């Protein structure tokens, strides 16, 4: 490396200007990329000045290399068609098989070298329309191989056929810098005792110190917009006296995700095109975490009903309930918590729960849907709750989000009755928008758990992504969550402020 540096400096000293570093690399017998490292090092020391020289050319693709000797596909096809009566299309494909035959036949027909004769009986025949041809494509490829320039129309046509590809590279024009010398002198960073004793400090070059330079800012972590909005949601829930549910179990059995919620086993949501089912392990045995008595009560209410319901009237299958899946909603967490609440020592006590975490659905990804997203869920479990209590809690919750104008629309959910979609009026957009779903959990879900008959549960849910997109002016969910997220957006996004 030192010899290469010395050779470069000697050449520049002799010539004053080196017009092209590529030619210098050839004369020194080294790869240009090796010489570039030396150029960069000397440029950083201000010993030389390097000016970029951009180069461009077309080179042959691997496919085109074979056409230099064999001829272009259209020329090969033309040569395979005998003069006179011609040849059948199937025989021609056998003589020039594969993509070369297909492309060559198409090009030969477009250039009117060949024609299809359909006058006879049976399969049409390919016949020549000209006696001889000039293989311009092969000549063009030969020009490229020889390093000649191409006309724009020829280059565009060859690129479209994937016969050539552009190649770019860079060399440098080299001149002497302000600190040019035939030998590099490394500046000292410290004044030593030896320099003082020998007096060499008088001629020694020292590295400059910039005492005004700022330090490098620490590359600390930044909060993602979703985390900021989640923090605000969590603050609202805790201020309203809610307790957060544990949501660290992404994999659930179909029992807790569907069956415990009185969702029938033939429901479309259980299909593979809506739900991610696991293959290893594919199932969770029912004796793990599910009491046999509770399991039998759930089976009975599905098949024959109870608690004022006729049930679904089908044969409930244990194997279906044991299938493992990525949870499709955090209501699976709610079902576990309600069962635990119903069977805790000391009897029932009222509770208010919330959760904010990921759920997974086999969705077609677009600007408003992802296969994984975050669900915000809240529920209140107490004696004598009514639909009026649900509407009151929703008004209180959403007013803290800054959404003070609410409307409710009847809806259907397998595990809530009555159910309501929640709409809020957006002052910015000047229209009503759906912001969540809600309802009262059905007796068919609650009573098998062991909750008393006078205990009801009101619940509601919404996504975390949608309010975040509205707050931060993001119109594509893939710019908010996933591998396409811009890190600069994460670093620069403002503080989240809700209408608390």
C-alpha cells in the first residue's frame, strides 16, 4: 500500500495532472478499486485533489452473449424455415425450442421476414417472405461487445429485449493539493518530552484541534407515534379506575379465542383465510388451563343453548376448540380474565379491565389494513349493568379522547347483545366517522364461566392505528407500522396530545 501511494505521488509530481485514474491504475498494474482507497486517503490529507469523472456504457447480458455467434433469435428462426413450402409451426418450435424460438418467431413476423400460410389443409405453415435477411440485432450486439456507442433508439430496443444493460463507473482527475509532498508526514497529536529534548517540535506538523466542535449527539431511542398514543390511552383508562390485563400471550387456543365467546365453530372468522392457525404446535390439549366442567358447559350452550338461548344446534367438536392460532382479538384475553374473576376465592367482585396489544388477522394488506395491528379494549363487570351504563361510559371515555359528539348504530357481534357501532363527528373532516364497536356480553358467554345471573359485562374496542393516523396526519398505515416506517418520522414526530 505504501509503494502504491508513493507511485501515485511520483506520477502526479512528474505529470502535474493525471487526467484519468483508470489509466493510471492500468499503468501501475492494479485494480482501480484498490487505487481509489489510496486516492481517498491522500485526498483526506489534502495532498491531492480528486475530481469525479463519470463513465457509462452498455454491456451484453448473459443471454445476448450466446447470440454473438449463433445469431439473433429472429435470424435463427428464419434460418430454420426452408425456402419454398416452408415448415409447420410445431416443426419450427422443435427446431428452435424455448424462449429463443418464441421471441425469434415474433420478431421475424414483425419484421415481415416470415408469414403464416393457412391456405392448405391442416396446420398452418410458416414460409419465407424474403430470400435473405440482414441480422441487424447481431451486428448491434457486436458493436456493444466492441465498446461502440449505440443510438438511443437501438439502445432502448435492446434494453427492452433484455439484450443489453447499462454499466456505470467512476474514475478521477487528480491534481496536487495544498499539502502535496512526495512522502506523507503523519501529524503528531501530542507534544512529547522527546520532541522538546531534541527540538524536533519546531519542524513537526501537529494535528489541528477544533475546540469549538460540538460532541456527537447520543443516539438515544425515540418513542414511536403508536407508543405515544398508547401511553395516552393507558393514562385515560387508569384515570377512570381500570386495571390493565396481561396481554403477553399472542398464541391462543380456539377455545379461548372463539368458543368461550359463544362464537360457533362454523363461523367464517375461523376459516384459514381470516385467521392464522399454527402448525407447530397445532393444538393445545383441553386439559391445559380449561376446567372440564367449564368445557362441558361451553359445549352444552353451543349445542343446546341455555340461559334463555336456543344455542346453535350443531355437534360441538373438541378437536376444533384445541387448535392453536394467533389471537384475532384481545377479547380472548378478556374471556380468560372474566373466567378467573368468576372463580376467584372469596366470590365475585366488580372489576374494570382494559388492554392494548397486538392482534393478528389474515387480511389483504393495503393502505388501511395490516395483517397485524393493535386493539384497544375496555370492559366493566358489575351487577345490574344496562345499555345506559355502556352509553354513559363510552361518552366519558371518548370525551377524554377529545371526541365529544357520539352516535350509536345497532350492530351484530356473536358474543355481544345488544351491540353498537360507535360514530364520532370529526370537526377537521366535517363528517361522522366510525371509531369503535361495543356491546354487552351475552349470557351464553358469561353464565358458563360461573358469573352470577345479575352480573353483566359492558365492553368496547377500537384500533390503536386509526386514531394515531388521524392525530399525526398519516394516510397509509404501512407508513406507521411495519418495515416501511421512516426512522426520521419516528425521531421527529411531535408529542401526542388528546383532549384529556
